[in-house]
């Protein structure tokens, strides 16, 4: 793809994720989303850049509690996601899983931090064993990096030479706790100590992260060895809802370096009309999707309860 | 054929027939062949599909989950059942959840095999039957072959089961011969709705039993001697021995209980909050008014399992405890 087209396409995907997440916050405020919602506002680059480097037909993505962006970027399934958050039978998991528990095709997520990492390693084993040529990307945050099972998984993935891309989204904050209260040592050294080649980069520019992701994914596919990609990113929104205790000035400062905003300015300078058209299309598509999902039915309780094995 | 030989040949047959079966766990390299030798010879003959692993039970369980989601049938050996605590999150919040929370679009056919139980002086952390900690987890299956079934066939059924299965092998059964028939006892096997065998063992030829004994796994090593002794006392006992212990093949248990109206439930795990408690509750829900005595439970004293022989004996249930419970329900 030409760099120009690529820039527009990557922007479209990031903007879609941003607008969907903002829509979810509004739906939550209106009482239309039951439970909770963890948005990835500010972190869209890592979702889009890595997913774009993968082959959705054969590669696999494992995601976490903050996975809407990962899901959209990898599957493109807007309707399934929106309906799932609204608890509808038309949702990708019929409203059973909800925000944190999504599965469609080769995408899986779960809400237990770190627990997805060995599952991803097991998937990588299976794909290698079957000779499918697929690799597995697993996203987790700096918070999850304090879970012991992550290190057991690093060890085995390296020992068994499995095709796994560990994507550490380091947003520097675990729910409400800044990183300096959670971690000793260097993140990059975590992977290197297990013989896992590690790349560390900022997520200011999606094209750069996309390019690096492509090289890493190709290398993993070629040599069947795990790699760790540490992405420095920033979460602009609260952990879930209304639980952000950070200084608003700090968040404003982060937003002033918003990778989507910077990318947008670049495109605006290039073709303002095209940008307006693109944004209008995306907004219209999402608004229509939300409006349709709101009036969808939920799964019948009896239909769900038939799954029980109480005997 | 011994219980161990049956398991070993059952695994071998599975591996020969199904390339999706991957066996892995700690110390599985031959000639060592696993701590209890259940997999002996398999790593030598299937070097690509029998993996010896780091000591990482939590991650290994997650890896089994991932393999199973992508079409394999992993058989994970956990060296001692006591270590299942390390696997808990991957069972409870991952393997047991995926199928339903992803709206039945996946299956997670994992089998975790593990040796359980005491009687060998291994002390507090290598002697337990902790399955009751897992019995409350929806959607998983817990299977414990007894001496009265072909353990290898049961293992095959568990591996082919599309649900997550905990497969419990009692250490003291490994060296014992399978019992398809025993002196003076009738042995009949029926299959439950999910295809797992339940053995019905009796010490009488005709009429109704006086007492129904419901038990599983390692406790079945006492069944022959208890039933023979009760025959000497002219007490007719029907032992009902499921291999699927969770969910319960309750129709089979209820009909066995209804034949006598007197029920003893025996398990090796701690007496309280366990399998026997669930069965007793369900018996009174479904047979209240037909029971002729309160259900009696037999289990271990709820305390650390000590290493010293005489102390361990004081904690774990034995044949005399079952006999005393039988006398108790006949009072």
C-alpha cells in the first residue's frame, strides 16, 4: 500500500476506535451500558499498528480488559462489539461475555490480568504443531506485568521457541497506581533475561510503530521465536468510569501530544475535505450501529440457562 | 492388569490414534517417565508429543487451555494433586469459562491428570484429596476412576470429552489389579448419561440391600474387604461407585440409595463441605420420607495430614470407618 493511502487507512481505524470508545462512555452515562467499560482512549496506536501487521486469516490475538480497540483493529466487527457492550443477543458473545470477554474468529480476550498470556502461548504451540504458519500476539499492560504467570509464560515460550509476540502496552499506570509503586527494574530487561528479543518504542507515530510491528511479525513467522514489543503509551481516560485521580493538568498535557490529533493535523494539511468526509462517514456508521443495537433484543434467560450442567 | 498399566496403555492407544493428543508435565522424560511412571515409555516413543516441562503449573494449565482452543487435546500431568491449587485460576477463570462466555463458539477439551491422596507418609502438602475445592466450579468435570472400571478406558473417555476434565488417580491404586470380579461379590457396570461408567458392587445374590455405600477413587480399595466382612454379618451392602464425581450422575446414585433407604457416603478428603455433603443434601431433597436413616458421611479429619505413620492413620478414613458408618445407619 502506498504510504499516503496507508496514512489515511490507519487514521480511519484509530479514529473509529476513539469515537467508539467515546460513544461507550456516553452510553454508560445514559445508563445503557450495564456493568463497566475500560476504554483505550489515547492508546489506539498500539491496537491499530500491531493488528495491521498481522494476518487476520491465520494469526491470533489475545487481549485484556482494555480490549475494544484491539478487537476493532483486528476483526473490524463494529456491530458485534457495540451490541455486546449493550448486552444484546446480536453481540459477538450474545451479551454473555460483555466488555472484557470477547471472542470472534481468531480473537480472544479475558478479564484476568496476566492469565491470557499462557493461553496465548498454548495457542502458539498449537499453531506451530499444526504448521498453520500463524503467530499469536498477546496484549497486556504494565499492571499485568506484575503477575508471576507472565514470567512462567515468557520462559516456556522462549524455551519451546514458539511464535508469540508479547505486546506490552506500558501506559505507566495500573488502574490508579503509578508505575513507580508497582515495579522495580527495567521492563525491556524482563524479556531479554529469558532470551526474548525486545524492542521498545513510543507510540507517538502510528506509521513508525506499524513498520516496526511488520518487521517483528515477519521475523517471528520466519524463525519461530517469541519477541517482546514494549510500547510506551498514555491512557487519557479513567481506568473505567470516573475513577481517575490524576491531576487534570497532567491529562491535558498528555492530550496535547495525542497521536491521533497529530496524525489528524498532518492529514488536514494534506486534504481537509477528505478528512471531513472520512470522519463524517465513521461517525455516521458508528451512530447508526449504536442506534440499531439499542433496540435489539437481549438473549432470553432460558436460552442462556440451558447451558448449565447442574444435574 | 494394574490400574497404572491400564492408564499407561490407555494413553498410548490415544496417542497412536489421535495426533491432536499432546501429553505434557514435569519430569516426563524417559527413562524417568514421570514421578509415578504413568507415562513411562511414551516420551521415548512419541518424542514430539510428550513434553517435559518447567515447574510452572499455572502457566502449563493456561497453555493447555490455549492448545485446546486451537484444536488439540492436551493431557497435562500435575505431579501431585496438591499442586492443583497452582492451577486454580486457569481452571476457574479461563478453561471453565471460555465455552459459555464465548457463547458456545469454542470447546476447551483439556484433561488434567493428577495423582491424589495419602497413605504413603508424604505429609501435609503431598497427600491431599483437594477435589472439593474444584467441585463448586460450574461446567468442569471431575473424574476419578476406581478399581472397578478400566481406568485406561475412562481416561480415553475423559480426553475425548469436550469439557475441561480433572482426572484424579489415587496413588495407592496404581499398583493394584483392576477388579472386574472379586470373591463372592457381584460387579455390574452401567454408563451414566455422559458415558462414564458407574460400578455397582454387591455382596448378596437376591433381594434388596440393607445399606447403600456411595464412594469413589482411592476409597474403593476398601470396598472388597468391607463388603466381605458385612456379608459375614449378614448385612447386604450395595456399593455404588461412579467415576464421574462432578457433575453427579445423580439418577444412578438416587436409585441405588432408594433400594435400601440407608446411605453411607465415603470420601478421602476432609469430612466437611465436601462431596458427601452435596450427596446428603440431594438425597434428602429427592428421597425425603423414603430414607430410613440419616445419611452418614465418612471422610478425613479436617486437619493437616501429618507425615508420621500413626498420625496419618488417625486422620485419614479407613475400612473400619466405613463399617462403623454402616452399623450406624442400621441402628
